[in-house]
């Protein structure tokens, strides 16, 4: 799922001011990569949670599986790339590349620290198993 | 006093077959269709009542009439149980599934155990017709679920698994 989403985001951001990294957002010298490498989008590893969706008497319960992926992008808060709104929209639009789900959603939050603004994208993909 | 619960291994079980011998709820029996994925099951034994008033009485009188017997349940749709597995088994209910039995108006025999399939479990048996199938799905509940009603022909017979 991560590779599919990352591939679609790479396609969607081609020609923009933002690059897409294939790496995980690991720390380098005590600093996360997306903070160190501005204007580079990083996608974290998949997180999975399962919860009971329908209980049955014979214990063949139906479960709801939610896969969450967090993406990070840091840019200069004062001088954001001119196409930033398009970049955000194109990252969000990439969630439709994941199929065979019953619900895809994206939440975008921002956080400013010093002169950087970090966009955090939380992708949620829900399937029934 | 002995409360009957549905903890693991002691769940309510409904087995259907096209003959009384096939609808066998005993542990190890494989001749009938064990209805899978039931969410709930209700056994109805509703005695009919005829009420009448007389001039010399201040309250209605009542007499009983034959009971309406019914088994109703809701289940997550299992493709094999609902549509059948096709020809090949020894039982029509397994072959044609719940939908086939309903559509073809096949008489089905049933055994419904209260407390699992092991010895000592109380169960009802009888025969009837499958009715009330209404599979439904929507995006808030994206799994097919259907009610099932067995309109019982005659009476329930109570027994205990040996």
C-alpha cells in the first residue's frame, strides 16, 4: 500500500517545486529528514489497527482494518513554494490510488516551528476482513 | 438454576437439512447445513388467543388457539450458505443454500441447540419453510446481512443431546 501511494504522489508532484523521497522519515543527526531536507515529501511506514466490526455467535467475527500512513513535508514558512496549494491538493488526491477499500480519508495538519512549516498528511484506508 | 450462555464453544447452533436425519445438531454431524455467522436467533412459540366478551362478565374471557411457531435470525451472508455449493452433497439445503430453499419452497428440517453441540445441550427440532430473506448492505455497514425466518410447520419438539 505504501509503495502504491508513494508512486501516485510521485506522479502527482512531477514538475512541482516539491520532490518525493523514497526513504522513510528517519532521523539523521538528531533531526528528522523532512525537517532537514525541506521541500521533500516523506511517507512513513504503514500502521495497522483492527477492531471488531460485527460480532457473530459462532465467533466468525467480521473485522475492520485501518491502515494509516503519515506523510511529512517541511517548507520555509515565510517563503513557501508558489505552487504549495497545488502540492497539497495533489498529495491529497493520491489517496484515490488505493482501491479495494470501503473508505479512504486524508487529514492535513500544519505546525510551525521557527521559520519552518511542516505539513503532516494522515492517510487512512479502511477495509473489511 | 442454570443460566444458558453463549460463551465460546457453547453458542447457539442452527442446523438445516432436507430430511430430519440430516438436520443433526450433534457434535461431529456433517450432513446438514450449519447456518454460519448468525448475529442473533429468536425462537417464537406464540400461542394464539381468542378473546370474547359476555354480558354476565366484567372482563374478557380467553381461549387458546394453535400456536404460531417461528425461528428468526440475522446473519452475515456467507456465499456458500446463502447460494449453495451446487450439486454434490447429500443434502438439498447445502446444494441450493438458503436462497435456493426459499425460492424453491423446499421444506427444511431443523435442529436448534441452545448451548452448543455437545451432550447435555437442549435443542428444538421440527420442520418448516425458509422465508423473509432480505439481504442488505450499505456504506455504513458494508457487509451483506440478511434476516432469515423459518416458518415452522407444526410444533417444536424439545430434546437433549446425548
